[in-house]
C-alpha cells in the first residue's frame, strides 16, 4: 500500500506521517505501508505538470492532501493565491489521482457555509461562503468532485495539535499569551468545534479503512464552543489563574467576515469524542 501525503509539514500532514509511519497498518487494513511525505519543497501542488508527473511516477494507492492556504484574513488580499492553492490545484491532484486509480482524501472547512444556521450544517447542505478563504475552499470542493469519483471530502473545524513551523494554533497562541502575561481577549459570539488533528487523522484512517462510501463527511470533535469557551477550558485545564476577557467579534478589526456558526453536523460517521476531552489530552 503506497500512501502519498501532501502538505506533510503542516499540522495535520505531520500527524498523518507519524500515524502511518508508526506501523499502524495501511489505510485498508493491510500490513505493508509505504509512506511518501511531500511538502512545498518536494512538490508544489500549483504546478500541474509536476503534480501529474510525480503522482504518475510513484503511483500511490491513496493520496491525502493536507496542503492548503489557511490565512483567512490575508486571503481577502491574496485571493488569486488562495484560489490557486485551495481551489485549482486540488483539481490538478484529483486528475492525477484519477489517472493512476488512487483514492484521494481532501479537507475543507465549515467556512464554506454562511454561518447563519445555529443548528449547524449537514454534509449535503448548500455551501454559501461569506469570505475569500471560504470561496477558495469551495472551489477546491468543486474541483475535487469534478475530477475524481474515488474521493473523501472531509470538512473540519478549528484545528490544533502538532505545530507547523511558523504557525500557531489558537490553543498554542493562548498558552503563549498567558505565559507572557498578555491579557487574552476571546470572542464569545462565534461558534465552532475545536478539533484535535490527532483525532481527525485517526477518524480519517478509520473512514478509509472501513471503506465507507466515497463522498462528503464532517469530522470534528463533538460539541460546540466559542473561542471564549475554548480559552476558559485551556485556562482551567492548565490551572492558569490570570484574567481573560470575553469580547464580541467586532472587538477585533479583521479583514475577512467570519461565519457566526461554523458548526458542522456529523451525520454519516461515528461521533468523535468531545472537544473538551480531546483538548485535555493535548494539554496533558
Ligand atoms: N487549521 C484549521 O483550523 C483548519 C480548519 C478547517 C479546515 N482546515 C483544513 O485542514 C487541512 C489541514 O490544515 P492544517 O492546519 O494542517 O494546515 P497547515 O498547518 O497550514 O499546513 C498546510 C501545509 O501545506 C503547505 N502548502 C501550502 N501551499 C503549498 C503548495 N503550493 N504546495 C505544497 N504544499 C503547500 C504549507 O506549507 P507553507 O507553510 O510553506 O505554506 C503547509 O506545510 C487543510 O485543507 C485546511 O484548509 C484547517
């Protein structure tokens, strides 16, 4: 079983590399797993010819695309770059996977929805993004579905876990601010599900291993929180005594509009453990 992981130096990418390299068996339950881990230096996914050549060369059975442009505010000014990495390039990978008969796993976000539904969004709800990042991720969803049938499109939310170089998850940022003695202001009126990349990687591997039907899935730690709730849980778990403030979203000047409810309903696969339990494990 040959597995190719793209965006392998990112938070989720590194987690997959560790998971599959630890001898955990192949995605389909066999014993021999051969992992190829590439990031931008090894394969820039925006180069169509390189993508098709390299995938044709190694002929993987499974490609897990963790490469992405995730700067939500910067995407408002760099729409073209975001659309290329999150959108058009997903089509390049999908075409190349289809040509060699590989299954493709790709990740998207709750930010493809408009965030007006407090009940959360099901897998087949109609995406209506409200910012450039969401539109670029929706383009990727469309490119994927147009270019390959054997795909798992996994939407997820508010990731944290293994740190990627030069980037900080919300959990790590809060810990850093608290350690510096900087006052934390946390937004209380936007909602999502903080999700541990390790849980997401395990759930993805289970989804593939169980040979679930191809299509769209929502994989998130269960439960809903605001960033204020998330901060409170971090402070409580770590026994941090300093004050932190509950603020509304307009406290911060942000270029991109955020959906109020980035809440994803997982109606098709086993429920993941609660976000508080997962966070406790990460912080321990
Ligand atoms: N992080 C979240 O809160 C969140 C929420 C919902 C969905 N998701 C989705 O979940 C997936 C994994 O996210 P993540 O947080 O693990 O991402 P990440 O840590 O930002 O990692 C993305 C990786 O992709 C690489 N990359 C960017 N452009 C590339 C290119 N042109 N060619 C090859 N590699 C490239 C990045 O390299 P550079 O660092 O050099 O750019 C980085 O190593 C993504 O699809 C993301 O959109 C994330």
